[in-house]
C-alpha cells in the first residue's frame, strides 16, 4: 500500500511539473505575441501609413500641431519645382539670406554663386538654410510670394492645419501635424528631383574656380543597407526637437513615416529602426502604441 502511494505521489509530481511547464510556455508565448503587437516610440508625434492603401499603421498624437523645423524645405522645394524655373540659373548668396535670428552656421558665404539646382539639392539633402533662403528670395515675387505659394499648396493638398511663415524652417511658427505631413511626403514623393536629392548620401558642389565643397545627407539611414528609402527629410530647431519624415519600403510595403519632436539627437533614428523591426516581425494594427 505504501509503495502504491509513493507511485501516486510521483505521478502527481510529474503531472504538476508538466502543468507548470505548460503554463509557463503559454505565458511566454503570449508575452512574445504581445511584444510584437506593441512598439514603444519616444517621438512625441508619430504617423506611419501604408503609402499605397492609406492604412494607418501607427498613430500617436498625429493631429497635434507642432513646429516642424526644416521639414519645411520639402514644401519650399515643391513650389520652386512647380514654378518651373531654370535649374541652371546662377544665384548668388545675399546678405538677406543670412540667419539673423538663430545665427545658424553655413559654408555658403555672401556672394557665393551656385546654380538653382545645386542650391535646391543641398537645401533638401543637407538642410542648407542659406540655400533655401536664396531659393525663396529668387522665387517670382520674392520670399513673401514663395511663402504664400507654400501655404496655398498646403491647402490644395488638404494640409488644413499647416502654416508656413518662412521657407527655411528656422521659424518656430512653421507648424503642422504628423497627419498633415504624411500628405506632404506623399506629394513630395511624386517629384523625381526630390526623391533623388533627399536620398543621396552625399553631393559635391563645384565652384567656377574648381573648388569642391562636399555635403553629406543629414539622415544617416540613407547609407544603411537595411533600409530602402525613397524620400527623406530631417529637421531640428529647439522648439521642434528632432524631426524626420521618410517614404521607405518595410516588409515589402511602401510606408510613410513621420516622427516629430524626438527628444534626443539619435532618438528619431532609433524610433525609425524600432518601427522597421516591429513591422518586419509582424504586427497587429489593432494594437498600436507609442509610449511618451
């Protein structure tokens, strides 16, 4: 009798061990599944959208109006390209193009002359502020007319909550939302010049005296082989934080990514990589997040 009881106790122990193992396995499995449904992002406003279907993949404070810094230059480029101005026209940097508010640095000295193409390229790729200011100044009707055209274009695109005060993005009063900027990225992607300039890793400006001035892309992800990027633009001023917009292919899907007001220098890149890893691992659109 005692022997039978020992056998029963032994069997109960084995059953209990298997039951515990099963519960632990289920718990881990559910935790892993849940982790794929959740992505934690540090940017304060985020929009990730399927570029083909319009499906919203991630929405975090996407309707909140915030300063957008040099993301502005995408709209500046669009209106300059829409005006069909001569791209080979020489334009000299003027004192009016200098930043008298934030005193940002530039390697383009007053009287430096470049073509409109060169100025537009480095304004988009390297976020060169004097280049953007010169492009707006030489727009038909001047800077004021350029900014008016930018606001008019915003309304045409359905960016009803967006306001532009200047063409460089140095003004903290240039405001938009992640939702509106997804419309801007979608529109800008239709311009081959914008796609090529914003995704080039580098660009050399050659002056008439043979001097070469090299520029590099302000978004380091364009050089990362893990990424397939079709459009890119960065931005930063103190009021806006670190900003990044992209059109990229992730898990065979073309997506629009808008990241606004990231708190650290590399946080916007970290958020972009977290989004890519999350989408590649599989995700559930019904479980979206972005913890502040």
